């Protein structure tokens, strides 16, 4: 099975497009997800001016922008449409008003984005994320129920699927009809500082190289092959231990994923 091997470029988010394209291609990737955030080279305020040029610079180096990590404002949709970027990736954030109220609020924001997705031909990808977000792939699938499949998709994530205690042999087939991007990273739980007065342990996620965590990439890639998935597979480049350069770890993880 042939995938579009991609990387999330957050570690190098301040680089201009020509430099980023050379770096990403040099690491062996042919796709990239680009953050569009206030601290990045491409900011939400400048996205319509910068993103088309930025994407063209990456494309000149053989790197396709598979998605941007940003918000669902019309300028981002317009910029993606003009730049030929097919997806905006978001997460479903939970607020202090509780899970049910938060999900209703997120759902309303997605419904409001539906006309923009159709107008500009840009999909919305929602990723599960541990912590203060909808954390399971099946929770995201439920959140998207009834929204147009061609415009709203799931960004399935190996690490967060494992942190949620799920099994990719279950979750991937269930989200297959909406599967837009597969994120590959890995994590485990490690002991955190104890909470005063708590009964029981306190644990936190710790992001590790692909061969070390809770998620079995070989199982995932076999499942994707069985499903006939041929879309982007994006290595997130997230590692909690900063002692090894992220570029070195990504090269090793890409080789491991290709050989899985």
C-alpha cells in the first residue's frame, strides 16, 4: 500500500516556505501539515496573503501541503482554497461547562463552518486528543454524525487512540468512511507528581519514538492496508524527551513506519 508520507512541521513553524520545503524533503517526506498560528511563519492574520506562496514553495521541493492546523475562520478556508490545501485540522475542545455542553458548542461551530467548506472546497478534519478535548476517535465520529461526509472527516491519531485505551483494529474500521488523515506518533503513561490528598496514582502522557509506546504501528499499518486506505500518513514529530534532535528521531520513525 502506498501512502503519502507526511510530517507535522510544528517543530520548524517559523521557517519560510523555501527553507521548510528543503528540510522536509531532505528528511524523506513528500507531504506536510503546516501550522497557521500566531507564533508561526504563516499567521491567521496573514494567511490569505502568505499561504498560497508558502504552499507553492513547498510544492517546488516535492512536498504537498496536506492540511493546515488552524481555526475555522473564513480567511483560512479562502487561503486553503486558493493554495490547493485540502483540509483544515482542528480538535474538539472541552470547556468548564462539561462534556455534553462542550460537544454541543463544538458541533454548532462545525455546522457554521459547513457552508465555508462547501464554498471553498476545503475539508474539516477533527482529531481526537488526550486531555481537555474529545479524546476518542469514536467520540469524534459521534460529534460528526449527520454532517456531510465529503466535508467533515476524522484525523485518526495512533498515540491518542492508545492513550484512550482503544484498539486500532476496532476504531479504524469504524471511522473508515470518514478517514481523512492518519497521524502516527506514540506515547505511554508515566508517573506524575502526586496530588495532595489523592488516593491512587497520578499519571501523564509521555511521547516517545514509534517503537517504544503503547501503540503498535505494525498493527495500524496492516489495518490500513486491509481497509484500502491510501491517503496521508502524518508523523507528528512529538517527543517529550528533548535530548535527541527531532529530525534524527523522525528519520528513524519514518524508516520504522515504512518497514512495518
